[in-house]
């Protein structure tokens, strides 16, 4: 190889690539990608699905509802293995809700089988409010409707299978919550009819997380669950 002397200022450069090697790598990557099975509406239902059943007991109904979500395991045994919700069923002895239960489960199952990002359905369900009023869950969480309760169940399931990440307070927020909680508990406790749970008695409803965890400190309502404060 002969030496080439450069006697001028270098103003630019290009990298010479091995076209054959690059083409081979691209074909290999495309081949691996083609073998990955993704969720789509034409994917047939297998003989066996992995599922979970959740019990929903609300004070607005005499009978409990049982929500079953079945998942399809894609690319089982490979690095691309993933569980995706495939169908949902709701069973209840209360026939008053039969029509909307059948309609809702069919629509939700169709959305699941469509593929893509199905996590949006959680926010849509949680945003439904009952005009007759909601109810309190054990622990002080307010549910604006049965549909919103169903949205929380779907959210819990999607977190368990890895499609959603559980939102946790940051270290600074958690430290702030712990300090405010200790400060409040050191004072005389108030009493409140619905506040029976992991939060202090007298806690009010937080407008952000719908949990009875907001307490009055230094003239400002502060939530001991999510850290929300009207004073910023």
C-alpha cells in the first residue's frame, strides 16, 4: 500500500462502507424481524389461553362481578415473548346489566385483538362517571362508576403482564409525603366516617388521585398518597 501525502487542509470526509456486509446484515435483521409474531385481528384463537379472574364487589350492587381477562402468549420461548390481552368476560348474577356487559366485553375484546397500543382503553374506562354518584372502595379510594372500577382492573392486569408500568412517586415526592404524614399524625386526629384504611382519620378526597388521603397542613390540603398540594 502506497502512502499518500495530504498537503491541503481537510474540509470533510466520508466513510467507505462494505456494501456487501451491510446488505447481508440488513437481510439478517429483516429475517429475524419477519419471524416475530405481532398481535393483529386476523390472528386465530389458540386452543389454550392464559387468564386471570378478578372479583368486583361494589356497594351499589347486591351481587359481585367476576372479570376474566385471557391473554395470548406471542413468540413463546423466544427473546420476543410477550403476553397480550386477547379477550375479556364479565359474569354476574345481576341481569339488569346484561346488555351493556355483553356489548362492553365484545367491544373491548375486539380492541384487544386489533393489536397496537391498547393501553388507552384504561383511561377511557376510568373517565366514566355515574350520574347517580360513585362509591368508596376499602382503603379510601373513590370510584366514580362501575365502569371506572373495571378500568382499574384492566390497568392492574396490564401492569402484571408488562404492557403498563406502575407509576410510583419519585424519591423526592415520597420523602415529602413521608414528612407530611409524620407531621400530621403527630397532631390530634380528626374523625371521618369514610376514612378507614391506610391513611389518617380525617383525610379528605384528593382531586387528583381520588383517594381519601388529603390532609390540612399549614393551611394547605396535601395528599399523602400522590403528593398533590393546592399550594404547589
